[in-house]
């Protein structure tokens, strides 16, 4: 049985055309068996780089998933905790890939916008998936 990781996009904003993309909202599945590499970086087509996870897949395709601290369908806003947050994004993807043995779908849940692993939950620090693109 295939295992998928899920990027649940909220109020999607397509970076390429720079416009809201409601068709990308909701679940976006990637077959975990097809993932060769996972990296997180500041990149993308915008003048200010956005925080993205890039999955390299079997066959040469790549998946680009963008994060934002803004829940609205607007240009993504990077987490204020800085580039240290990129490692947390990668860790969230790895956790989903290795989680739920025997399960069919595991969600990639972004941590709060803080580097403090002991911080209590604060809704003001929520981070969302905003764009999902396969190329």
C-alpha cells in the first residue's frame, strides 16, 4: 500500500503568476516512496525569497511547497524567526515521511514561528502552507 505525505494548503497563493490560487487549497499528496531528497531554502520567483521545502522525486520532478505566516491569499510572509526556521521546515517533512507506520497519509504540520522548542502554543505564531507546485 502506498504511503503519502500531505501538504494542506490554506488560502493558496501561486508564486509564478503572483495571484491567489484557490485550486491549490486543501490536501496536496506526495507519494513518500518517490522522494529522493528533502531540502528547505529561501528561494522562489519573488524579489524577496520565500521559505520553501523542495522535494526531489524519482524521475527528476521537483515539488516546491511554500510557507507563510499570513493566512490570507497574499504574497507569502516569511517566518520572523529567521533562516533557522528552514531547518524546522525540513524536520517537519522528515517527521511526516517517517511517521505513521502502516498508515496511508501523514500530514506535514509546520511548527510555530519560533526557534524555542519549549514555547507554549500561541495562535499568533501559526505558519501555513501557501503554495504547492510540481515541476
